[in-house]
């Protein structure tokens, strides 16, 4: 890059407040041409607002935005796109009914039209070329998007962003929001290879809670805390622990996973699964879950561990086997009975199955346990009880929001996850099924969640933990079952002071 080249992107004193509450304050940083820049901070630090300003969704209250040296005042995402800004959001925005190539060029079809006739073969060829450039070889551009796995759809989102350069004669600025959150290690490696290939033709900002991702591919890092930039520095000038201290304001605790709080489970079996089977996904899995036990499931993406969680929670009908809670059988595919018997479920995709974004935090928190907030007549909800319950759990989980009346969709991803977690704690459960509870959470929020997991285990609640994050799984669990191709291939004890090595677990995963 030439020493005189203008930066790809400059933010100068950008501020934005909502209802008088500052989201970002005088944010300034620079993205150099052909640079990969990491944007890190706790949930609520302002990352989403900054991305919104850059991609035209959010209008700042003050400050200046410059693209390739020229002032930009985006009022709409389409205008940002014409300047080369493309965003891959953490929560997917693809249309399931469309084919992959149609999603990749949605809204840009004019380039491929001649005399009002759409040249679909040209679109398919262009889509395939983008996929090839990113080394994505497990996605067919002619496939129905809704038939793809979550990880494959995430790769399509990324390819869609990079395809922008084939539509507009501009050098793109790609914004990646948690791009590897649902990818396997193999898919993530392909993505990072693609980033290194494309950076010669694009400038990239990556928002990620994964320190490994940030240090794997970023040249510089912008650290945010409470809506302010606390540092912009070269990746080689800091470390994961140093970055953690910058964004959290304290040194990382030695026992990050609260292992010192781990206790042996009780003798009483709370949940028993016998011969669970789902055609094409899970084959004859049996296990018991004891009082206060945290049972972890390990395996690569597609190994079947999330299907096990969904069957236990009554969301996925099983083709064989049974689930019992306290000796009472749960009907196959009956989430209502599972909830009635005290099973709570925190899903991996919170926006699809965890919260109802158009409703308030109070509404979301009280929904699973309405009996707890009824008045004396038992016929209507007590507004006082409902408000007290919501306020208690919002405070306990340190949910950053304007109040219990705020819409769930207005919260950052991590705060939304806290609300999903809180609604089951508020109801009171005997079994809590956690599918990727740390996904999309920053290091500070994860510590709070880990403390909560320890709290509920100490109170006797049984926890079924699904996680692709092996350090998290090993650190939190009392016992670990390893899955490969729908079967349990190994079982490990994970006692304090005798935790299994990652390498030992991985050997049975692949």
C-alpha cells in the first residue's frame, strides 16, 4: 500500500444516543486501505451502533464519516452499498425460499438484466466465482438457501458481502459481525484463507468475541468500553489478556470458568435419556443427568449434539427412545410437557427461538412462568409482581437496557442472550439445556453467565451443556460425552484439578 494512500474509512468524533442514553461517544478510528481491523468490546460497548453508522442504518448525532477520503452521509443502506460498504450480520438476513445465487445478488439484479430479461446463468457463474475465490466448496449457488445448514448459510452471507465488488466499480469495505460464530473449524479456516486472499481488493472490519479470531487475522484492533474507543493498536502490541483488561477494565481471572466453584453432583437422577434416536442425526444415545451436575456434549458441527439437546427439550420429535424427568416420561416432540416438567432451553439461535423481539423484556421474562405473576384471583396478571420479577432478573444479569419496557430486539446480542437465560431462571427449572450459551457473548458477559451456571448447579438444577468451545466445555462440566456422526464415542470425567486435555477429546471427535 502506498504511504500516501487515503484510508479506506475514517470515523471522526461520531456520537449517537437513544432516548438520552449514549450508545457511542466521540468515536474516532481509521481503517487503512487493504487492512483487516478488529473491533472488540463487551456487549453494549457500541459495536453494533458503529457498524450501523458505517453501513447507513444509523444516523449519528454528530461527527464525520469519510470513505476513501471523501465525506459520506449515508441515509440508507443502499447508498452505503454504492460506496462499497457491505455487512455480514451476526443474525442472518437471507431469504430461505430463494436460491443461493439469488440471495447473493438480491437487489442488484439490474446488472444482470438485458432488455428486461434476467441472465440467470451469468448470475450463477458470478456467484460460483465468488464462492471459489473464498474457497467455499460445500455450497452450490443453485441450492435452495433454506435447505443449507446454519454454518453454510453463514458462508453464503459472507459470500454475498464479497459479491458486492462485482456489482459496483468500487473497492469494497466489508463489515463482518461474528463471522465464525456458527462455523466449524474447517469452515472458519476457509473463511480466513478467503479474507487473506480478498484483502488485496478490499478493506475489512471484523467484530468478534473470539480472541483467537481477532489475533488470527487482524492487523490492528480497536478496543471499545462503554461507548468510547479506549485504544487502537497493532495486534502485535497486545495479547488476549491485555485486550481483555482494556475492554473489561480488570485483569482476567485465573479461574475464568469458575472451576473453584465446581461441586460434585448429587446421587439423585433428575433426567434420564434412554436410546434416543433421530434418523440421520442421532443413533441410540443414553445418559443420566444428576442433581447439580453439568454434563457437557462435545463434537464437531453436525455430530448430533444439538439434536440431542432439542429432543430433550421436546422441540424435535425423536424416532426412538425416551426422556424422563423425575421418573415421568416426556412425550416425543412435546415442548409443552417438557416445560411443565421443569425443562428450560436456551437455544443457539436466540432470535429465532429464544426471544420475541417485538415484545418487551418484561413480557419475555414472565412468559414461561405466568403462574408466578398472577394476582390472588388467579385469573389475571399482577402488574406489580410482573414488574418486580422483571426488574430483579434484569438487575441480577446486568442486562443493559432502558428498562423492563424496552423491546427485546432493541438490545445487543449479548443482552438478548441474557434475557433468554433469565426467563428460565425466573420460572424455576429442574433441568436447563444450554445450546452454545456463550455464542455471541463478550468475555465479561461470559463470566457472568458462567457464574450463573455455577449458581444454578449449586442449587441442584441439572445442566445439559452443548458447546463448540472446548475450553468452555471442559472448564464448566463435571462430565463430558463426546459425539461423532450421531454416536457417543467417549466419556470423560472433568473433576476439578483433573480436567481432560483438549487433544484427548478432539481425538474422539474426528
